[in-house]
C-alpha cells in the first residue's frame, strides 16, 4: 500500500493557491490587475514611442504574437501533464461554467518579466507598446472564453464563433484557438466535421 505524501509547507502553499484559483474573486482580480497593467504598458509605450508607424507595428506585432501564445499554451501546456497548467484546465473541461484560472498574480508577473526581456532587445517605447497589446490580447482571450461559456448567443456569426470552442470540449485535440482560428488552420488542428457516408 502506497504511503501518503508528506505534507510540507511548500505543498500546503501550492494547495492553497490551487484552491484560491477556482474562486470568482481570483478570476476577476486577475482581470482587474491585467487591465491596469495593460493600460499602464500602453500609456508608457505611447509616451516613449518613436513615431506612429513603429507604434502601430508594435501593437499589431503584439496582437499577432499573443494569438500564437494563446494557441501554444492551450495546446502544449494546458493539455499536458504539467500540474500547474493541466490540473486547472482539466477542472475547466469537467466544469466549464466554473471560475478555474491561473492564480491572479501569475499572468501579470509573467507579463512584466517578458516586458523587461523585450526592453533588452528593442527600444523601450516599442517593447512597452508591444507588451501592452499582448496584455490586451490576453484580456480579450479571458473575456472571450468567459462569454463563450456564460452567454447564449442568437446571432449566427457569434454562434459559430462560440461553437468552435464548444467543439474543443468534445474533441480536445482540436480548436485550441479561442479568439482566432488562425493557428488551428495553419497547424492543422481545426476541427473538420466528417461527412457521413450513405
């Protein structure tokens, strides 16, 4: 018979964070923190930007980069055996209307670290604008995902958009993009309905 795992302070902390990550308070605290961070990054980036064309390019590059980050994390992190990601995502698949998310402080901390790294290789204004748009891409992803699961759409275009994600819950190896199907199309993971043979 296997021995029970010894409860260490570190294990207790991780369990507390995991429990907190399933609460409505954590979910909306993350949204507020990310919104404030994204606004600050865009404000600082705009204040330091070096011309309108580079500024527009930074914003577009940030949104494009986030579209791949969204796909990458959903496909290769959330659907793996990495406990921090897989456990919460598994809960989401079991209870899609729940509030399972990352700990409220984690996305903002990661975004700040990435911003610092970007500032090492690009002008500050460009890096701040780009990471501000990455942050707003992440916010759009979170809100889109919440809305898809909590709103009943009637408009055909919105029904199709939400339906693409609902398909993922029945075919978890397809439709990893929530805000855009771009990378599912490019990487061949878009769900294609098989026609019935008569």
